[in-house]
C-alpha cells in the first residue's frame, strides 16, 4: 500500500513540475512587440514593391500573436529606390559601421516582455538603422525573437549580432525568402504559424 501511495505521489510531483514548466514556456501571456525595418521600391527577385518583404512578415506575426508593431524609419531617407544602387550605399554604411538617425523610438518599451526584431538580410548583416534602434533601447530582461527575409543567405549571423548588442535572451529565428513573403503569402503564413507554434506563441 505504502509503495502505491509513494508511486502516486511521485507521479503527481512529476506532473505538477511538468505543468509548471509548460506554463513558464507559454509565450501567449507575454506582452509582445514587433519591430522591423523594410524597404519599398525595387527589390531583388520581386521587382518594384509597395510593401517591403519584411513588413509583410512583421504584420503576419503581429496578427498571429496580437503583438504591437513598430516600423523603424530613417530621419533622412536618402536611400535609392533602385536595387543595385541601394546595395552599394548599404555596403558603404556597413563598412563605416554607420548609425543612421531614425525617427523616434518605442516610448513604452519597458512594458514589453518579448520583442520580435525583423530585418532584411543586407550583406549577411542587418541594415545599420537596426543597430541605431537596438542601441537606443534598454533590453534588460527582454526576450528577443529574430526574423529575417533574404534571397539565399538565410539568417547569416544576425541572431548572434542581436545577442551581442542587446545582451537579451534570443530565441530561434525565422528565415524566409523575400519572394515567398511577397508572392506566396499563404505559404508564408503557414511558415510563420509553424515557427510561432514551435516557440509556444
Ligand atoms: C542592400 C541589400 C543587400 C542585400 N544582401 C543580401 C544578402 O547578403 N543575402 C541575401 O540573401 N539577400 C540579400 N539581399 C536581398 C534582401 O535580403 C531581400 O530582398 C529582402 O527580402 C528584402 O527585404 P525588404 O523588402 O523587407 O527590404 C539584399 C538586399 C539589399 C537591398
């Protein structure tokens, strides 16, 4: 009898700690923000677009999680709309480790537990304006979730760059082709949904 009671108690303890763990990992209760940078104009493989590839994914994440949205915009937006010219400007800025000025910031940033950071892959890195944003906010205690649109390079080392600038906990990122985000929206939605589910959102 004693053995049975002890086995039942052990079982209950295991179940309780399992539930506590599941609860702890449940991200749906957390207050989330989606911050992103994205370009319209001529873009690789998709031609002239009126909504950027990363913007498309950012909005899907916000819709699926109920997160707020913040778009990083340049104070002085002199970037060319032609793709090739933009790649040249971007490379110069990367080499100069530039910090282009951005418009405003997230005033109630402290209210958020989770911050999704969305970026196009530019030269295996983020546009420098993302560094301006990251360096002007306090990441203490935040969980960061990267997502990247690209045309072949995937996430590159963007998650580890985010980690080293913010010092925050960084969850598994999503890499999605820009042309899929732009032209195959139903597929993109499924990819976003599967990724969010894996992360328990
Ligand atoms: C300046 C620049 C550099 C890029 N460098 C890369 C790259 O190194 N690897 C890659 O896979 N795609 C690269 N791309 C393609 C973009 O990552 C891709 O088109 C992305 O979806 C654009 O996102 P957006 O529409 O949100 O700006 C580059 C695009 C630009 C404009």
